[in-house]
C-alpha cells in the first residue's frame, strides 16, 4: 500500500515537474511569436464597398501599418446587410491578429438589439482593439421649414404630432435611431421616412419633400456650406469645431443627450492580448500622424485612440444604450 502511494506521489511529482518545464519552455516561444507579429500579410475587412469614408480610413491606416510592420496590409471589402456580412466574417476568423475589422455603429453597436437572428454576438464575438474615428450627427432642416431653432422644432412637433418628417438611410441605421432617441428625449412624435442610403434622403431634404435629417457630417457638410440646408443642432456633448455657432441638443435643454457615428478596430474573439496590445499601440500611432489628423479632422471627424479595455467598455455601453432605444421605441427591422 505504501509502495503504491509512493509511486503515485512520485508520478504526480514527475508530472508537475514536466508540466512546469514544458510551460517554461513554451512561454518564450509564445512570447517570441507574439513579438514577431506580424510575420505575414494582415487583412483589414471593411464591411462596405470601396470608395466610402470607412474604406478610405482603412486604406490610410493600412499604409501606415504596412510601412511600420514591413508586411502587406490590405483592405478586404465585404459589403452587405448594413455592415453585418463583413463583421460576421471577422467574428469567425482565426484569432491570430491577421484578420481585423473596421466596425461601425450599426454593425457593432445597434445590430445586436435590432436583428434577433444576427449570426454573431456584437460583444462576445469580437475583441475590441481601439477607437478609430467618431463624429456627431447634425440635425439639418430644409429652408421651407418654419422652425429655425431646436426649441422651435420641439414646439412645432408637439403642436402637431407626426407632421414633421425626417429621412434616414434606412430603418435601424444610427441616423434613424438617433431620430428615435430625439423623440424620446423631447417627448415628441416625428414621422420617419426610410431611404436606401443617404443620397436619396438628402436630395428630398433639399427639395422640400422631407423636413429634417439627422445626417453624417461628411454627407451634409457640402450642402450646409452651399446654403441648401441649415443646421439646427449637433448630437455630441460639445459643439463641433467646424460648426462652432451650432448648439448641441444637450445644451438646448436636454442634458446628457449624445449620439455619435463611430468606427473602430476589432479582432476576432480570443486574439492574444499581446497581439491586441501591439495592434492598439501601432494603430494609435498611425492615427496621431499629422497627415491622417489633417485629412480626417478637416472632414469633420474626431480621431480616436484608446486602450483596448477602455474601448471594450465603450462598446458594451453603446450596445446597452441602443438596445434601450430599440426596445423603448419599438423599432423593428425592415
């Protein structure tokens, strides 16, 4: 009995030693592999067609990373279903840092609460890496609308519920849900008119077929400058530097109101922390470069840059916020 006990103890001791030695031997190899990242081509998946702001952003970041990493960094456009096709692809990719996603408000902040059969989990399905860019929406009106200010708009909407219309690029987009958020905050009832993209909504806004848009800065800025539409308010907590005379919704009587259109970098779930940290550091350095700062700030964007843990908390908060809007407003996908 004693001999059997001794043998078992010896075996356990031997296994413990072997495991410790094995792990010690493996640790430098793992660290070495992570230190060597990247050792081959990296793909940045853009869930939209070429030519848009997300695509351009990814290409500019990719150029910086490729020069630093001495490895090709290519953009892989995988459009469809409001960005969810590309997001789903990255969510299921190998967790090695060689497939990344530029995710947006719709695909990584709203879709989880809007689509019950979404093939990925917007929280568990990704490793958030860093914020990239963000911008508020601008509430713009056509010149025929009698309400010239936000208080006047709210008063007119309350006087005749459902009489004031606003267009969006489609049901469930951040522009649509910001409108729903605005209605809840101001206790008004607007009439949502969904379009297939921003172009149609903007054309009808200028033509007087609809009254308002909660528009992307990049989309509406040229028409504001041409004085074809007029800004009423911005949806960030602070005034926009390109529109310093336009008040925020928050300062117009609705404190705490904030709705941002954002883009961020995501990796598949399970990507090693050391790899995530390296990507985070190098992307943030790229975002801080003067040429990228100048290009995007002049177009109304705020460049991001954040720690991975900080960005994870932001994404969780955004999903919670938009889920509340979707539920309270009773929004259903088309």
